[in-house]
C-alpha cells in the first residue's frame, strides 16, 4: 500500500461507510427517544446519552471522509465543492448530495449547540433537517459509494435505511395515537 | 368460584407495574461502548474490505482524472492508445499532430 494514493483511498471509503453507520445509530436513537422503542434495551436517559455521544463518533468520521477525498487526486474534489454542491465534473448529483448532507448536518449541529438561544419550535425545525441529511447521505452512498457496489455491503446499507424508516414510521404512529387520545380526553 | 382480586393472580402472584421493568442494559457506559464498538467495528471491517478490494470495476462512479492524465501527454500518433491506471482502464484516441508549429510575426 502506497501512502499517497491507496491509503487515502481506503481511508475515504472506510470513513464514509462508518460515518453512515454512526449517523444511522444517531438518527435511530434520536427518533426512539419519543417512542421508547429501545425500552427493552435501556432506559430513556441511556438512549439520550448514546444519541448525544454518537456525535463524537460521526463528526470525526465525516471530517475524515471529506479530508481524505480532498487529498485524493482521483476524486478531484476541491474546497469550493464543499461549499457549492453539484460543481464536480463527474458524478455531479451523487457527490452533490454528499455536500448537501454535510451542510445540513452542520446546520443541525449548530442549532444543537445554540439550543439555549432558540425556541423549542425553532430547534425542532432545525433538528428535523437531520432526516433530510440522512436521506441525502444514504443516496450519496448508494450512488457513489465504491463499496456499496458489493451486494453484502449494499444489503447492510439498505438494512440500516430500513431500520431508520421503521423507527420513523413507529414514531409517526405513536404521535398520532397520542394526539388522538388527547383529543378524546378533551372532548370527554 | 370467586374471581381473584384485582392485581392478584393465582398463587398470590401480584401484577408488577410496567415502569418497574428493568432494561437489559442500565449502564450508559456499556451503551456508549456498544455504539463505539459498532461504529469502529464497521470502520475496521470496511478498511480491511477496501484494502483487499482496491480496484472495483463495477463501482457506480469512475473518476475522470485518468482521462485528464491520458490527454496531458499526447503521443505523436492517432492510433488508439490504452492507458491503465491503478483504478480503471480508459481506452480512447489521443488527438495529436506531427506538423511543425507555425509562428506569425507582425509585419509593419
């Protein structure tokens, strides 16, 4: 393995996949906070702690992915491409979705750090952007991920997305159930 | 036969309240370790996998950098050339000329 090309290429691929795994765990634990989906595993405080802790994992992995691709001479991604999406000469949409995802994640992170200065509604609106960020990151991985060409890795990625979808659907159902019970209680 | 009292089952077993159910993992340290293990495990596994499969021919994206490398050094021929890179193989004709360069000077 030569340092200048192959190690950077391996780092770019492995950090990208691991960042998607950590982001999946973060999204799943975040959604599950309201529904108690993981009540069998741990109490809500534990799930909340893990949800916050996962930022320590996916931030450096995402940064590692971006930095490795900046140094990869085959990828030809410049600093400007981190700011302006869809400007890469090849894989315009696939790589642009990665840029969009990264930018949305930065917005979500900033809103989390500035939570004390935001209203609950504002913070919630910003935090819901993480759904879009995850969808963009997943599409970016499917469309451009070299390792996702392997059926086993692709199956794992789709399983992660399915897991997020299931937990999200459960949250919507539970929220509607709670809302309906509140309406019934106010009418009676 | 008398019905059992509410909350009391046969043999004197009582209902346990739901909130008293103990979770599988109570320690947050264990949960954080589990999340770290899953994430870093996937990182390590993918690093090994990527190292063993450096050249993926069916990858969805093939960088165009190799085309730029191929056109940067034109050969004095129009025959199809094959440029093999570490990632992919690009086949194409390199447009070039063998005529001498012309220089124009401004005439007064």
